[in-house]
C-alpha cells in the first residue's frame, strides 16, 4: 500500500510504538509480541499488527517482532534516522 494512503491516526501512533520499543530494548529484550508491545503502547495487539501492516511485514507469526529491527524500520518510516541541519532565525524573545 502506498504510504500516502496510510491514515493520519496510524502515523500518529508510530512514535508511540517507537518509544515503547526503545524502552523494551533498554530492558535487554530482543523479541516482543504484538500483545506485549500493545500493553506498553496502550493499544490492542490487533491494532499494532494492522498499523504495521501498512508498511510491510515485520514480525513472524507465533514468534513476534525483532525489537532492534523494528526500531530501525520505524525510525526509517518516521525519517528520524536522518540528520537535519537547521538554523533558527529571530529567536531572541525565547
């Protein structure tokens, strides 16, 4: 499915999934089920699977998701794996 057809609400949940996965990775966990990820993110396991299916196949049925790989893929999808050079102009009143 083309990325422009992904509902906005799905895009809005992706950073939540990413933050949850980072916490899971910090605990040393390598594999996570959609049920556990859903518990961390506060959404159902079915919603996790449906949302991620817009972007491809990431998990293995009965096994779960590779945490590091899914973090990498979500960062790529959200374009947070890139360095953005910025300049702030007129920020004197901050």
